[in-house]
C-alpha cells in the first residue's frame, strides 16, 4: 500500500514534467533551444483556468490552455524563425512576458494579484489517491507523451525531418526539407505539450496562482538534457526527479535532508551529465543556430 | 570617408532596434492600458512624471539602474567572449550574500573605508566564485555554459535559501541580521532632495567598476583577447590565444561583476541579505546587455531605461496594474532581439547599395580610372 501511494504521488508530480519535457525534447531535437518551457507552462496553466472558469468545463479549459501555449509558441517562432532572433534571449523574454501578462490578466479578470477563484477540474473529487489520478485524462496523456514522441521522432517521416533540421539544417534544406516549416511545427508542438503540463497543474489544483509553475519548466528542460535529448531517457529522468521529490515530501517529517537539497538534485545531475563525467551528453548539432 | 560610413552603419545598427522596440512597446502598452479602461496618454504621463519628474523618482531609478547595470554588464562581458552567462541572478544573490556575511563577521567598530572595501571584495568574490563553476566546466569539459549557468542559478538560490532559512535568519523573516560594519550612506544624507529613495553611494563603486571594465575590454591585451575569442575563437586560437583560459576568465569576471551588483541592495539599502532580493534583476540583465549592445556605455543607458520602466510601474499602479511594465519589458526584449538581425541585414544592404552608387558615381565621369575601391 505504501508503495502504491508512493507510485501514485510520483506520477502525479511527474505528469507536468513529462508533458513539458516531451515538448522540450521535440523542439530541441529540431534545433530550437527550449528555455521558454516555463513560460509555455505558465501560459497553459493560466489559459486553462480562464477557459474552465468561463465555461465551467475542464475540457474547454484544456483547449484554452493549449491555445495559450500555441499563442506563446508562435511568438517564439516568429521571433526566432522569421526574424532570426537569438533563441536564448527569446526564451528568457517569453518567460518574463508570460509572468507579466498572467499577472496583468489575473488582476484584470479576477481583481486579484495572487490567485483565481476555484474552477472545475477532472475526476470525482470524493475519491482520493490513485483512483482520482486514474480518472484524470491528462494523466494518461502525460504517461503516453514520451512513448508517442519516441515513436514520432524515430519512426516517422516528420521525426526524421525534425532530427535532420536539428543536426544539419543546410543538408536537410538541400534535400528539400522545408527547414523553417519543420521547426515551426516543432516549436508549436512544444508550446502545446508544455501548456498541457501547465493545464494539468492548474486544473489539478482547481485554481491558478501567481507563478505557479515555480521552475517546473526548467526541471523539464533539465530532464531533456539529462536524458541526452532522447524521449525515453528524458521520460525516465522525469520520473526520477519526481520520485526524489516524493521521497522528500514523505520524509519531510523526519527532517533527514533539507528540502532545498532535494530540490537541487535535477540541476546537479544535469550539470554532471553535460560536464561528461559519466558519458557525455551531446546536444543536437544545430541547437540554437538559426538556419540561413 | 569609408570609416565614417562604417561608423554610421554601426550607429544605425545600434540605435534602430531600440527605436523599433519603443514603437512596438507604445502600441502594445496602449492596447493594455485601453483594456483597463484608462486613457493611455494619462498613464504614460504619470509614468514619466513619477520617475523623472521628481527627485524621489529619480533616486529610485538610479537605485534600480545600479543593480541592473551590473547584471547587464556581467552578461555583456560574457557575450563579448562569445559565451552566454544567464546565471547573473544567482551570482547577484551570491555577491550580496558575501557582502552581508563579511559585514556580519566584522566587529562593529571597523573603520568604514576598510569595512566597505572588504564587503565589496566579498561581493565580487562571491559572484566570481559562482561564475567560476560554468567557467571551469566550459574550459575543462566543454560543458555548454547556457545549460550550466541555468542549473547553477537554481542550485545557488536553493543553497542560499537553505542557509538563510535554516541557519541565519532573524526570526519571522527571511533575512540575515544587520551588518555590523560596511554599510554605505544614502544619497539623501548629502542631498536631501532624494529623501525616501533607496539611492546610495554604492552607485560610485559601480560606476568606477563599469569604467574599469570598459578600460579592460578596449584598452588591455587581455580584453582584446577576450573580444577576439568572442568574434572568432578558431582565429584567436591560431593567433596564440589560449581560448579555454579566456573562457574561464570571462565567466569569472562576468560573475564577479554581477556579484558586485549585490552591494547596492545589501550595503547601500537594507544593511542585510534578504532571500530573493535579486528579484529577477539578473534576468533583466540579459535585456540590458541586449539593448545596450554589449557596450559598457550602452549598458548604462539601457539600465536606466529598464529601471525607469520598473519604477514607472509603481508610479502608475493606482491607474493600471503595475504588471503592465513586466509585459512591456518582455516585449522590449522580444522586439529588440527580433529586429537586431533584420536591421543588420537592411543596414548592410543599404551600405552596399550606397557603396555601389558612390563607386559608380565616382567611376562614371572618369571611366578609365581603375581601382574605385580603396
């Protein structure tokens, strides 16, 4: 029973990571730096609450959350693909912009600087634990995201093109691959997936709170890098990071390890991975570079 | 003549993107303000009069610009070396923490000048030490500094949060006890007009540091090497520059400059370290460097601009939610980032068109004379 509870809690924490990291893996494999996952998630969380609030339907919430993610992702794509803006700068700017616009709209829509009113969510609220988890469709989407992404990236024409434009856009272009269009699709896909992760968060808590993603987009990015840009490994990294958090929550009463040190685990592991101490983590060759 | 033409092109490349951004910001700002039901002209007027219209506002802008200039210069120095330090937030916090710890450790009677020097040094060392992590990993293992600086940011902030929350806070708060020595007086002590604003004399320390960095970048051999590595690492390597060593030096220097920014809040304003005092200034440093074109002088101007926006948010808060300025800051960055490559392309096109026109005009009357290019 303890193990089941532990597993359920790990999955509950891992879902937003899995969704955002699958978006991050998709964009990064196409050569686009994914610093904006945090912003996409926050936008998705806010969009979902707005949709759910005005329609009183969680499903409409999901749709409007994804729409918010797509909106932010298209700003990213216009800047980096149409105008060749620096991808790192654009990512940071999207994050700042999203924090600002969600606070502004929170103030405008609900006259609050901290949180939205309670909104609809998924599942029967009277059942708790693993059952509530299973009744949330976004959980299943989250669990399926990485395997589906692995299939798309390694087994489909689109995936081949994504990998080609991420490794060698010039060569891909000379073979007739529409580089910018593939990258557009990858950025939009990452926006939608990360926004789903954000929508899961806010619908799970039945409200939006200011800056509620709290760095989860960066943990997802860490998982992508720690997972060496491979969907399956990135998925395992998400579960690992979530398990560490669950362990920390469970052990909180015992005060064995300060929570701040557990919070560092993903970042430390990622640094160790990119420093190549145990097997070098190598990014896609054209990551961050604009196609000419 | 060709020199002045290239100067003019460089100037256009530097000035045009911020102007484009300003135009976009005014339009987006108008839309957001209209959405709240206020008149845009009233809000803009309040923003200007609440910042540059009175001494308190000016003092606040100067205070905020001091931290932002450090963060911006830190990012600019790294970019000059071809590296992107996006860890200024953590470095700024570490610098402030270093200054506060030394100020706590010193006995109360320490002469001001010695205490200030030691605390400032601690800020520089604190930031530099955090910058050394990505520096070493880049120089030694080739680890990408963007990834490492993001991750180190979170690690440093979590570590400082742990130290302050678990070991060193004044009960019921998240700040350390007040420093015994090393605090710097406010500007208002000498110039009463600034009364109430946080502006303080650390602005002189930071100004001197900016001048020193400008001198280092443009007047010393090491600075030349740093810029050479940023422009063309392979060529610099071929020219005898030890590139990894320059990377390490650049990231340590970058971290140290960001760390210096911590003195403004810790030594000049509060007299203690408070968890989260950086409050995003490190990330805005990226915007400051971008708008300031990685030039120390440009960084100062850009820092004043972003400081005006954030102070302006407070000035208009009674009319529209102050978060408007956070949105606008994001828009400025996006607009400048997106227009820099476009403007560069257009300016170069115009320059070559001018060049062709000039040379054909010069060549036409005296067709046989060869060598129109000099």
